[in-house]
C-alpha cells in the first residue's frame, strides 16, 4: 500500500476512535476526550502518544485492566486542594475531569492543586496545559509512569520517564507549551524503534545488566537514561514523589505497564492551575508575555539557524499543516486498526 493511501483526515480518525470506544462500552463524552487526546499528539508530531496507543488502550478495556465507565470522585480537601480518584478510568478522561475541577477552583480561589490517583496513561502532558492556557490559565502538570529509569548509579529501573508540562497563554496566539520527559528520550520512541526493527542512538539506554546499548529491544528490557544525568534523575524522583507518593497513587516499581493485561496501573498525576490576574492584570500579563516572547525570538541566531522557536511552536505549526493534509498511519498500525474495524463493525474510512 502506498503511503498516500495511508493518510487519513483527522475527522475520520476521530470518528473511528469514538465509534469503537462507544461499542467497547465507553460513554460517548469520554470517547470524545480520548479521541481528542490521541489525535492532538499525532497533530503535534508525537506519534508515540497518538493513535498508535489506541489498540493497547482498547485491549486493556476489553480485559478489564481499564474501567470503561469509572465513577470518578473529586474530594475537596481544602477550597484550593482537591483529591481525585479516577477509579481506574482512561487516563485522558480522568485528567481532563481533574483539570476542569482545578480550573473551576482556581477561578474562585486564585489557584488550585489537584492530586490524582487511580488513573492510567494519559497521553501527552502538554495536552492538559493547552486546555488550561486556551482558557487563560497557567497550568503545571506532572505524571508518573512505568519504571524505566535507574536511580543515578544504579542498574535497575525504578523511576518512570515522569514528564513535566507547563503551559501559559498568549493574547490571540497559540500558548507556550513546555512538555518534556525527565528521561533523555520518551520511552515511546524506543517502543517505536523496536517495532520498526531500528537501532537507537548511543547514550539513550542501558541493557538489563546496566551496559550501554543501541538495541531497542534490549533497551525496553533494560533502562532509559535520565536527561542531564543526575539532574534528570533528581527531577524524575521529584515528579514521582509529587504525582505518586503525595497523591496516594502507585509509585516507583508499583506503577503497572499500560502494555500489560489484567492489571491496574494506578498512575498518579498532580495538576496545578494558577489564575493569572491574581498577580497582575490580564492586560499587563499579555503585554509582558508578548514582550518576553518577542525578545526571545529576536535573539541573534547562531550560524545555520533560520528561526528561534518557542516551546510548542513547531508542534503548533505542524498541527495546522496536518489538519489540512491528514495524518499518515504506518502500515503495521494500519493493519491493527483494520482488525479493530472488523472486530467492532466500524468503518475505517479511507483505508
């Protein structure tokens, strides 16, 4: 099949994901959230967290590892401090509802911190910061993940790739979205390399004996190195403490793999939302933010650099392009999606 035949419109993929999830027992509103989350990752060029995750999510719903109709509870511990129990629901559904609760509380009290337990893999952390920033709030999001990083000097994975995301709004422009794993690379990139039979760069990972490796399969059985050496290790540790230990969720090696079956991941998140005009007026904020961003982009460029980009800007440019061109689905993933289409009786338009 030519690559041209593998290109699908965002709307057709969105409809497919929603219809399949509904047939799998997920409420339609929740299905819409999951589809939005997966496709935003693809639009941002983060295919490791996009629709490629859908078959695994679906498998975990089928075997009961994920609750398709969770009773998500939000407990107000203090006016601006909330605890969310996701009841083992789909991670993006749990996190969106937690973010909505955080925004509502921050609107009344100036800021809000929400600790989440009983969740699952929630896609890109920046997705939630983007939701808040587009409503004129500043957001910080942490999540823990399956063990993949050794403590600095160790040869056993204990911490996850544990991402950090921060988003802040701009006036009539896309928000600035910072989204980074505390590992040197997202684990999903190594998964993709393993699926495609490709090697990985030196310095990304160690095998299970703690030796450097460029073999993606060995890396998945071993460990991913933290970004910036011991500094990345310290950040990964902090994120796991904030989103796992503090919230009552699983932490360290307790966090179950989203790739497994018949287990509950109990992923934890910490979401912080700040109401900007509690500090300065929105007019002043936007003026200062634009000055800040414009000065950064106007810095004298190094040799060979065409443009200085703000965090998230490249992804937003790509998003606008792919909304028109469509999303290309690799052959192996397309075969999986066709199997799902056949199993659930949902057409995969364009395949």
